């Protein structure tokens, strides 16, 4: 065994056996072959994570006044980041749960890292509303528990639903991910050579020994979890969208918000899956498992969700005029021709125009092109969240109350820091847990041979 | 009769799932306490072992119902009885808005029940198990398939059982100490 990344491979043109699959994926964790790309990514993400810690510490010391928020723009970067991160967290569970129910076998290569992506993205999302609270140390007051203050949450408030939706989603995603990991942790335990790794992975594997009856219960529970997680995915961004559509602010108060938000969430999530998968498969030499075909399928899903997003933008404009509501019409004018117009047109460019390139089959087969388009979509989706939240608040009913929002250094530091912390957690995941489900790949490789290229 | 009191089981190691399923069927004709171990879920294997009652769906259903009923009752009790707030004359028993937390906690309850039910019905977590004494058993999570006949089976006889197993084309036969 050498430290060269992924040297355990069958000769070109030969099939991957269960043994080679296990050895190759387990050694990414146990032997930890190093690639310069990993060092660069880890150094960058660590630096940004430190920035995140500084930004949060300064925020806790000084309060939300360090951000650019004002009256009437009380919601800005923190909420934009929140909606964006929750959205990215959607694709992971969608890929693993929904595609499992549809028996799409290609999901096997991508579900594990997509689930990890979900969990870290939802963790980043969960932080944002807490950071935005004036007194973040009281966030747990949203949870119903018998306290000495005799106070209960206000069940009619979408902000209370938020904590139920996000909390449930985080816990269920975590359970789903961990459950899928149990047989793989057992593989790591059995292959580890150092005592520490044996004990660590052994405890995490909960004594899994691959007994046939255990597998039967495991498969049933896994399928049930997938069935439960699928409507949950839809519910999470629905609830997030209700935070807005329950308000009377023009540009928020709209019935199209739940499907519009859910679809935008999947759009950004598929884009993030591509952004992570393209470098990951090169750095860890996983091209035989995460093939161009897999990337092309995610590319197609990105295109489809992107078209629905484009449709939603059109409906928003149509609805504004159809409502004949002066404030709604003014909002659309302000959005596309007012002071924030550059944002709105960037959204159109990033989310509608550029992703049309995905119609090309040839381009869907080019990882670098997919990566580029996905990056553009991620930027576009962040701007879209900003476009929905800020311009609507900055110019609402009374012109005398209008006020522009400009981000401060700390706004940008929080956004950049959360991206860094997300990448930091994801890179740690790649070093400590198997990035692809070994047990599912072993089973699938018998029916659909994986051939070394 | 050979003394088998020091044994947990006699284990046969196979190279592929087809041999294992055939072997399990043969052994089940003679023995009750047969276990099979595989690196992934092998189709038909639980049935060959006589596994019928999978209670995971029932446990999941109960978990979901408990979660849903519990949170609905909590919302109703807190908003109507314990802490009524008149908010613009809206009804206290605002059942449409209770549905959202009810849905979420139903899913949460069912998912927790599915996960914990799966573990507890499997007798996990567990720190050790005699089968781990079998040399080569670390391959059960990689590419090998194992069949184990426990020594506590009333019909277990070291020589007879070994003869039966060796006729099933295993890679090797292993005596696992208790």
C-alpha cells in the first residue's frame, strides 16, 4: 500500500469486485492518501472558518448593529444566507430518499456525500437566524418545554414552525445518513489497523456484524426513512417560504412561494452537488464510481429545476400585474428597474440564461463546464434570495420609510465564513468517513458491473 | 458424540452469496439455530433463514402516531388551556396552523422509531459478539459470506455438522470458541 491516491484499482477494463470497492473507498479514510488539491482546499476553508469565528465573536460582543441592516431593511444577509443554505441542503436528501424510492440505482455513488452536504448546509442555515437574534442565547425559547416562566411558543407564528421544520429536517437527515453509514463503519472497523481507529469506528458501528436478519430490518427501516424524508424535504422549504408569504410585504405575500422556494432549493442543491463532486472525484480518484454519466444526470436535474425557477419568475411578474395591486406592481418595477436592478438582472443571467447551456448533451459530459455552470447557479440563487428579501423591504408601502441596504465588512465576512465552515466540515467528512456507500456499491456492482477506466 | 461445550458455533466461509443461500437452505433442513452473515443485503437470504416477522414497520407507525398525537395535544393544551393569548380575536383552537408542527413531529417520531426500532430489534448496540472470534470474520464486511450453526442447537454434533458443512463447497470451516 502506498500513499498515492487510489492505487487500489483493478487493471483497466476489469470489473471492480466487492473487495476492491471496499479497499479503495476504505483506504481513502484509513490510509489517507494526500493530494495537493486537498491541502489547498483545507487551508482555504480553515482560514475562512477562522474568519467565521471572528465574525461571530464580534457579533456576540457588539450586536447586530455591526451589519448593514436598518429600518425598514431588518432582514438582509443573515436571512439570505439562511434561505440559501437551507435550499442547498435539499438536494442531498432528495437525491438519497426520492431516488431510492424511484429505484434509480445510479444514486448509490452520489448519495453519501450529498447527504453529508445536506447536513453541513442545514447546520450553516440553522446558525443564521440564531445569529440574527438580538439575544441569540435565548434561541431555545422557541422550543416548547415546561419552563418556570410559564410561557409557550406562539403556534400561529411561522417562525415557530421554522424551528420545527429545520430541527426535524436536521435530525431526520442525520439519522438517515448515520443509518446508511453503520455497515460502512463496520467495514472500516474491520479494516483499520490502528487501535484508535478500530475502537473509534467500532463504537460508531454499534456492533454491526452483517447478520442476514439485521440486514432485512435495516433495509426496511432505510426504505421507511426514505419514504418519510421525501415529504419532509418538500415541507422544509415550504415552511421557510411561509416566513415570507405570511407577511404583507409586497413581493413576499404570494401563494406561489412554497413551490417556488422548494424548486429553487433543489436547483441550488443540485448545483452544489456538482460543485463538490467534480473536484472530489479528481482529488480522490473516484472517476470510476462517480462517472461522467452521474454528473450528466445531476446536470439534467439542474436544468429541469432551473426551468421551473424561470417559470416562477415569470409567474411572479404576471401575478403582480394580474393582482392590479399598486404596491405589487410598484415592487416589480423597483425590482427590475429600481436601485437593485443590477441584482435582479444578474439573477436572470445566472439562473435563466447561462444554465440553458445544459441543453447541450456534449456540455453535460464535460465536468469542468458543469462545474462552471453550477457555480454560476449558486451565485444566482444567492442573489435571488437577496432579491426577494431586501428590495421588497427597502421600498415598501410608504416612500418616507424607504431606505437602502448596503452590506458591511461583517455581512460579507459572515457569508464567506459560512461557506468556509461548510467546506471545512465537508473536507473533514471526506477524511474520516467513506465518501461513497461501500455496502450499496458492493451489492450493485454484482448486477451492474463497474469497470475500471 | 464429540464434546462441543467450548464452542459457540461452527462457521463455514463462502465466496459468493448464491452458495451461501443454498447452504442456508440445506442447513435449515436439519438445524434451527442457523445464522448468516453477508457484506450487503442478499436477496432471499432472510427468507431462507425463516425470517418472517419484521416488526420495524409497526414500530415506525407507532412512533409516528405518538409523535403526531403528542404534539397536537401539546399545541392544543398550551394555546387553549394553559396560555391563551387573544391575538386579534382569532380562535384559540387554531387547528389549521397546528398541522405544520404536527406533520413535522409525526415524521420525526416515525423516523426516530424506525432507527431505534431497527437497532433494538437487532439487539444493537452491542460491544462484542462471539462470532467476532472467528478468524477471517473481518471479511464479512468486505467480500466473504458466512454461515454459522450454533453449538446450542439440540441437533448440533461437531462431526456431523462439520460433515454437512464441508459438503456445501465452503472456502473453509472454522470452529468459533464461545
